C-alpha cells in the first residue's frame, strides 16, 4: 500500500470521525424530542439530500445488482436506523460520555467477534486492551454515577448503558459487511455506495416518521399539540439537515474512502477519531471540562483500543 493511499485513507477517516461526532450531541441539544423522531428525522433528511446526488449518479447506480440493493437496505436498517435509535436513546438516558466510550470500544469488539468465528489469534493478545478498556469505562462510570440523584436517575442510566451496548452491536455488524462489499466491488466508487444507502433509507425513514408523528398525535403528547414537528420545529429540522448531510452522507462517503485505502486493522483503530470528537462536542454542550476521572477513562480507552488493534494486526 502506497503512502499516498494511506494518507488519503487516514484523512478521510479523520473527516468521518469529526462529522460523526456531531450525532452524539444532537440528542443533548434536543432533549425534548424522542429518539424515534431524531432517528427518522435524520434519515429523512439524509434520503432527501441523496435524491439529487442519486440523479447525478444514476448511470452508476443502474450497474448495482439486486443483491447489492438488498445489502444496502440491510446496512441502512442496522447501521443507520437501528444504530441511531439505540444511540440517541442511550445519550438522552445516560448522558453523552458513557455511550460515546462504549461505541469507542468498537475496534476491539470487532476483533473479538471476528476471532469467535475464525480463531485468528490467541485471546491472550486481547487481554491487555480489554483490561485498559474496562478500567476506562469504570472511571467514567464512577464519575457519572457520582452525578446521579435518586433511584430513577440510576435506572435511566443503566437503561441508557444497555441501549449503548445495542448501538455498539449494530455498528459492529455494519462496518464488517460494508467493508467486505467495497473490497469485493472495486469497480464501484465510494460515492455511489453511499448514495445507494441513502436512497434505500429514504422510504423507511419517511414511513417511520409518519408513524411516529401519528402516534404522538393520537396519544396527545403535549410536545406535539401546538406543532406537528414538536416544540422547536426550526431547530429540529436545521439539526436534522446538518447531520443528515454531514454525518450521514459525507460521513458514509469518507468512511467508504477510508475502508478502501487503509488496512482493516488500521481502519478499525481510526474509529477513535469519532470517539474523541464526540466527547469534545459533548463537553462544549455541557459547558464544562471533563473531570479527572473522565480524562483518565478517555485516556485508558484510547490506549486500550490502540493496544488491542496493534495486537490484532501483529497476529494477522
């Protein structure tokens, strides 16, 4: 692999991480909007943005086979809708730091899952990284638990952690299958594949958005009595447009470029960009610096991911 390709891949992963980090703070900026509306609003915006791009890419899109479109649909269901439903619910219930760090363990989680199916290396190679990650999560948990007030807050925190684990599972499945398709189809470019995923997401997002709004109206949810789009419709759609374009389309495009230009083990390590960006944005929203425990937790997690991926790459 040439240095030029590697530089392109790392740069693309950095951009993807910076824009993906935005999705972690939107639930904090819109705490009175349920996770369903945040998810279907985001992917409605994503799908609408890809329509003109799809028209521009129509000749290349016609070359995709039925099996390709079916995989794009599966990737959208798992990696887009299911992932962000779980993640936004986790952030609103538990705050941003813990879900962000749980998602940040993805490189090592992917390595573990791969090794369960195909024993590529000794489990002992993963123990140092798993220990560092575990200590990091304990540090963040200790800090966050100290900020809780009452049993209800603790229950919400634990439920949020469970949703974060579900989001982690969804995004463990997504990059493995997405990268596999990209490497198996080198004649299709990254933009075409990102656009295809946006196009198949649109009808699902529109259906989900319609059902969610109808449900809120039927149940007479007080947040949607005065406006179809909730208490802050302009802010809601502005943020949906921002993350629909940047995090969904640009992020997917940049990650596809990174997946094509970097080795799998290195690509996994570069997910750390997303974790660091998300935490930085979250502390800006909270208008506070991370505590000593949080800094220790973040440092241990990043070290754990790097140690784990290096051990994996040496074994493979």
